[in-house]
């Protein structure tokens, strides 16, 4: 007796980081036009807050403007990319319509998520700098390292949080809680996903060291054409791989 189609599809899903990376590369190739379009839209959303604060000379006002305007543009577009990535990962006829649908559906929750993500990450990094720069005692300097680890954990868990928000269509706090639990359960796996992303960033940044305008242009072009759309797809595939281990 042949297994149902759903069972066949589930069995064909990648398992492990190597399979996740290969599946992501395959999906990114098959849906390259969506990866590029999504990346360009994300780049536009990132350019808006930068343009809004370009003429502001007061650093505190500029930082506040970047934070607030970024919450209204970058946060929602990032979650929208995760929404489109869900369809790409499942190969369910993805389209830009899925991106705009996720943008409408999750807009205000994405704004709230960005505000929390950026505020806590910035606070952790500021605390790490404060203890390192203002104290000479080894114990207080050690607190700086703890804040660095906290910021690393926060970054790792937030690879999954937008995908969890889209997948469950629930509250922001629920997505944060589940992201934290999943990262605590699989810290090594999640760190390797983050390391893969860091390696991609390094590869994209390598032409910059050539100190040529052409190399800089290539690096800039690759970053805004590929990475913003590729990273959510990789994180979504990694999340789906972990959730299958926990029964979906």
C-alpha cells in the first residue's frame, strides 16, 4: 500500500543543517526572482529610516528616529519576508502576494516585535560596553561578558521568532517565548545557523577589502539583491527542521 502524498512530502523534507542549507540554496535558485524582489523591498525599507535621519546632527535624536522609523518599515518588511519564505520553503507556489499579505496581516505585531528586539539588543550591548569601559575590577568586567552572551542568545533566538509569529499567527510574546525555548533546547544547532549567516556576510564583504570602487559596488549589490531574502529562507528551513523533531 502506497503512503499518502502528505507522508511522502514530509519524508522528503531536509533533516540536519547540511540538508537545510542545500534545500535553502535550491529554493533560492528556483525562486531567485522572489529572493531578489524581496531583498530590494527590504533594502528600500531600510533606506527610509536612514534617509529620515540623514540630516539630523544630534546623535540622540538620530538614534531615536532610526529606532522608531525602522520599527515602521524594517520590522514589518522583515516579518513579511518570513511570510513569503514559508511558502518558498514548502514550495507552495510562492509569490510576492504572500509577502504583501503577510505585511498587511502582521504589520502592527511586526512593529511591536522590532521595538522589543532592537530595544533589548541595544540595551544588552550598551550594558556590555558600560561595564567594560568604566570598571577595572575583574568581577565587574566579567559582567560585560555575560551581557555579550545574553546579546548573542537574543540574536540567535530572534532568527526563529518572525517565522514563529507567521507560522502560529499568534501574539508577539508567544513567538518570543517559543523562540527562547527552541533556542535553549538546540543552542548548538542555532549557533551554527547564525554562523552560516555570518559566513555569508563575510563572503559578501570580502570584495570591500580590495579597496576598489568596482569591488565595493559588487559587494553592495550582492548584499541588497540576495541576503535580505536569503536569510529568512534559511532561518525558516532551520525552524521547520527543528519543529519536525518536536512533532511539528
